[in-house]
């Protein structure tokens, strides 16, 4: 993430290329949410994944219907008035 990139850039040193010493890495503090909050976040993300999957299935179904209707129109089996 941008935040971690900024932290690493601030702690890096070197003229040819930037590097971070193991000691510097050990000194970097990383904020981690409480376990309960992690569970809540995971549930929200899982629900979003389920919704995306359902929408993708719906999209695929409509694509198949569209394909079938186009085929019927092109073969003359169905006519528009």
C-alpha cells in the first residue's frame, strides 16, 4: 500500500539503490486491528465476494440469453415487427 511504501522509503538509505537494514525493519511499527475487527472485516469482504460472484453469474446468464436471441434473429427464426 501507499502507506507502507512511504514508511519504507523514509527508512531506506543508499545512493545507487535504496535498501532497509533488518534493524530498521524491526523498528517499524505496524498497526493491526483487534481480532474481532479482523473477523468483521473478513465477513464484509466475504459477503462482497459472494455478491460479486452472484452478479457475475447473472451477467453470464444474460449474455447467454442475448447470444441465443441474436442467433434467432440472424437465422430468421424470430422476426421483429
